[in-house]
């Protein structure tokens, strides 16, 4: 009797592609509210040492306190706008303007953030029409499924949120005229955090270290458990029970609404009635303004006018608060983007690397003109396709 012979199956042979030498371009950000840069001189030096060419537009790093001279010393070429936008891979912070989209050609790769600024639907549709591949490091996930860049920037966001709140509580900033924390003989101030994401860890750590009482609310019990396990100091946590939330709002001096992760299915927001429960002169820091805000009274603000007062509450609603620490934020961004670009070179270019690098695949928002990010598809109304079916 013959043994059954397994049916032959097709096996995909993955060959190692020769290393690609990329031409990487970094333009000047057109927005006056954008102070950060995607690559530091140290990042440029690492890329150049691997055989890549880096073109930096003149003056691109000045707002982040990086001069043209230090980039030249690192091996970069300082050039004009047209040359930068002819690069194989163009790396920037904000999505391109309409004029910048016109400088892109079919087959180019653009790297920029999509979840930390307002989205212009028409511009992204134009990128698709031009058959551009768009990589968004802010939606990229690591091997464990955690957001790579958002986790790192979230720590900086948390520190800056508490720092801004402490400043805005002062009399000169139309605040209550108190310190964030407390001194002997005077009750501690209270900080209320809406959302138990990784940013909340940094907010809680910083506020507690300054002597404040910290309360955290979230819709998800598991998120609260993870937060408590990460914060060594005692904090108060609660699910979003209406009565508990209203009581906490009445006594809060500072409310910080955390940024909802772009992979989250929902996020809650305070009503105008909730805001009216806060004390006059209280501070509301809304880190989630790009996704609609943590309050119905919130609206985007700018570096020139970062705050407004509504219902007696000082609101701070910059789309991305990390622009206030542009030098530090640039280092954080470069620490993520430099390895990403190096892996693309090592993998033999964008298309070849996508076949073997799951983390890089998760960053693809548009592939050769086809929308492959659920987040971007939801924000633009474009049809969504599975990236795995496009790179076979």
C-alpha cells in the first residue's frame, strides 16, 4: 500500500536584493507653525555613511536650531527647492501643499506625517492621481502592534502639556494665578487627564512630580490598568461615569485631553456643559484637536495665538504641541526616520523592502496611487485596498 504523497505547493523564493543608494530630499516646511525637521545632522551623517545622498533645502533647519553648515559638515548637499523635490524619497513633516504636490512625479516616494495635522482631501487625491507612494511613520506599528513614532512623541507631548498648563495657570496668562502643584499649607492643584494612552503616562509622571493630584478618565478598563502599571506614583482612575466625571471637572484646575491614536475606533469629547463646570481661569490643553478635539468648544490655534478663552476657561489647542520644542522633537523624529530610510536602502528600495518588512508595510498610506491606510481612507473617502495584495 502506497503512502500518501503530499501535493506539491508553491513556495515563494525571496532573494536578497542589492542595496539601493537613495537620493533623499528634505524641503523647507511652508507653514509658519511648523518648526521641526525630519532629520538631524547626525541622522544625515549615518545615511551618507551608508552611501545615500541627502539634499537639504537651504534654511530648512533654522527653526529647529540646526544651521546649513552643520548639515554640510554631516555630508548633506544644500540646494534649492526644485532639486530637493526631484529626489527618490522626499522626507518632510507636514503633508505637501498644492504647489509642492505639483513638484512630485510618478514613482517617487513621499514620507510625511498624516495623523498630526489637518487633512486636505483634495491634496491626497492628487497624490493618488500622480501615482505617488506615501509612507506615514506616525501610523507605523512595531512587531508588537504598538505605534512607533506616536509613542515617542507622546512622551514629549505629555511633558509639554504640563509645562504649558503650569504657565497658563499664572496670572499673566489669564489663569487662576496659582502654581501647578502645591506648597506647604496650601491644597494641591488637580490635573484631570482624559484618555489613558501612553501620553497620559508622561502627563501623570510630570504632574505628580510637581505636587499635583492626578485623576485619569477613560472608556476602556484595560487602558486604565496599563496606565496604572506604568505610573509608580499614586493616581486616581475612573471609567467615564457621568457623575464621577462631573465631580472631577468641578474641582479640576487643569484638564488635558490626550491625542487619540490613529488606529483607535473612537474617542470621547466634553460637551460645552462640561466645560462650564470648570472653575474660571482653569486650563484646558487639547492634544486631540486634529481628530476633532476633546471638547466641543475646542478649535485649532496657532503659534502666534496658541490660546483662547471660552466659558472662562483658557484653551490651548495647537495641532501638535511638540512644535514648541522643535529641536528636541526633531531628534525624536530623526531617531525613527533615519532607521526607516536605512532599512529601505538595505532592502533594495521601497518596493522590495515592503515585501519583507511588516513594520514598513504598516506605514504605507498610499502605494503607487492606491490608498492602503484605513485612517487615510476614512479621512478622505478614498477606496481602501490591502497593501499585501498590491506588492505580490
